[in-house]
């Protein structure tokens, strides 16, 4: 979570590159209050868009994660060095919903069972 204390460790003229098309309003307010310049990426841009931003503009250190959790981010070191760590909650919500629907349909239609039967040469199943 972005806090005013974390952002204060970044210089007032910091440029923040957010690896998402938006940021929670509370996070944007903190960044604006501290005079930070924020660059957002699009949903479709991917790695190439991130690299283009980094080539064109000087970006100060920020760690941004999609989804939930910081299990592979060293929070203590990032905090010690004044690098904010952010998350993009619900960034993959639509993908999760789509997969859930697909798995429910697969279970209802017994896709895995029918696939195994066909591969075993059994075409007389129901």
C-alpha cells in the first residue's frame, strides 16, 4: 500500500511508472500531494510499452505488482532504499472470471472424462 511516508522517501520530482492503466484514487492523491509525475501503461502495451517508457523518460524506482501479494518482493530492502512497492488489485479479475466460467463448463460437460475416453479409443460413452 502506498503511504505518504513511503512516498516522502522519493524525491519531490519523482517520475513514477505504473504498470497498469490506472491506480486507486487514494494512491493518486498521495502521489499528486508529493509532486510526483505519474506515467500509466495501457492494458495491451505489455513489456514493449514499459520498455518504451523507460527509454524515453527517466523513471525513479518503483516496484509494481499485479494482483495480490508481495511474496517475491523484499519489502524491507525496498523500504530501506525508499522504493515504493505498489499492487494493482483486481488487475487480473476478468481473466480469473473467464477461467472460472470455462472450468465450470468443462466440468458440467465432462470434457476431461470424454477426452480421456476418446484418446483410449472408446467412442461409445455417454
